[in-house]
């Protein structure tokens, strides 16, 4: 992944998500903002949520650029089993395939990239290279479905520069490559309940 949005000063200092988390500076390896949620059940509401940064190596970063993202503790130190949901503004949301023990005593590493069985649902991840998986891009309208409406929005925004949901390849420019990626992922639906 590239840091093009950050390098061109397109990444906003305020998260585009509900918590509107604000930082003084964008970490050097940041690709974009993401939104993390913890759920007690697969189809339940988020009991903890916050924005974080996605780094160019696929690791999530805290506001200060550290690889440990501290979540608001919904259990007041007791810990519990939680599903991990990752949302991105123009990719399909994903959720861990099962609940994982989380508490305040240490970091938890969860790697979605190692296989399609790491995420909830049927074919929830795209194979980007042999044995390397990632999120499906192309959901420019945030509906949870990559469809013709996304391609219409991208076509309408063609030539626009900056931080835009229609820039699904995160290059800072809405162009034909964004439409190609969206067309290639057409019909894909987020598996997050």
C-alpha cells in the first residue's frame, strides 16, 4: 500500500468516522484512516469503537504512529471475548471469523491477510497475491455493496483530486483505475452482519 494520500497532504487531521478523532500530525507510514469496533456477538452492536490509521505494511497504528491501538475498555479491566470489525470508507467492512480474548494486559495481534478464513462470512477477502489477502475495494458510496452506483459516482468524480470516497485505490486522483477496480469487484457484499 502507498502513502500517497499522506505524502500529498490529502489525509485529514480529523477522522472521517463518527468519533471525529483529531491528531496533530499524520504518522509517516499512514495510508488512510480506518474505524475499529469490538462486538460481544457477531451481530450485536459495537461495545467499543475508535478511529486508527492503516499503515503501508497493513498494520494498524494509534494516533502517535505506534503499532499498538488502544481501544476504549468496555469491560473495565475484566477482559472478554470480542469480534473485531474493521471499516474503511470505500472498502467492504470485515470482521474476525470468531471472537477473541481481549483485555488490558497486552496487545492482541489479528492478521486478516493470512487467509480468507480469518474473516467472517463467505469469501469476505480478496486474494491480492499468492497467500496474501485484503479487503475488497470499490464501495464508494459506503452501502456495503460494490455495484453500478459506485461506478456512477466514480465516473461523476473523474479527474477530482484529494481525499475522496470515489478514489478507491487511494492515489489521490479519481480516474479510470478506480472504475476498473470497482468493476472487478462488482457484486461483492460486506459479510459483516
